[in-house]
């Protein structure tokens, strides 16, 4: 189960209201470290799919979202709970860094 791409800010806002817990991988096609994180996000989606949704967001086409949440460097993985940004993991990290960050917010 691969993490789906969020198309635009409208869809992003809808997810903020609809999903109690979700992860957003801020990425870009030209970003080398992002390519290392991408399969980890798919793995996260696979492992936690029944408890949290995992998405990818191309910042080249969604600059307003990056600005809104202060994303200055990528890869940046944001975790949202009840519509609030609760944690951001910056950089290419091992899978455990992402899974343990997410696990803290599981109910």
C-alpha cells in the first residue's frame, strides 16, 4: 500500500478536518534525500494504515502548504493529530525515527 499524493491545498485542508491522525511527507522530485524517505513512507502506510493515514505532498506544486507550516528543508515529515501539527521530522532518517514518532500519537 503506497502513500498517496495530496493534490492541492484544498485536499490538504479536507484531510485536516477528516482525519484524526495522519502523516505528510513533504517531498520534491529533485530532492535526493526525499527519494530515500519515499519507500519508508510506503512502509509506514503499510504498517499503520489501519490506524493512521500516510500521504506525500509535492512542495513544488504546493508551496502555500510549505509556507503555512514553516517547512524550510526537505524531506520533512509532518504528523497531524486532530487537525493540529504535533511533530515534524526533518531529514532522511531511518524507518524507526518515523515509526516511533507516529507511534507516540496512536490512541
